[in-house]
């Protein structure tokens, strides 16, 4: 699927990007935290500008702030 089209569809259906991960292991740790709280998640695997694989984690827009609280998310990266 075209990346732009996927972004439009995610926006239109109220999904927002929470974070990006370089490894599947980091992603799984974050998913485990969110799934314990019963938060809906979606994951996309994309190639970044440098050609590396990257995992994008999405949550429902209404749950974004709670998901950030659960994971300790801070602007500028994870702590």
C-alpha cells in the first residue's frame, strides 16, 4: 500500500502514531505494556529514508495520552 494512502487512512480512522522502533524486541516490550491496559494498537513495518526497517506503533487517538502515560513516553524519545 502506498505510504501516503496508509497515513491518510490511519488519520481518517482515528489512529495516531505513538512511537517508532528499530527492533521488533523493543516494539514487543511496548506492545505488552499497552495490551495489559487493553489499549487498541496497530503496527506497521516501513523502510525509513536510510533504507532501514522500522516498526511504527499506532494507538487510537482517544487513547493516545493514556498510552503515553502507561509507557512513560516523553517528547524527544523514550526514557
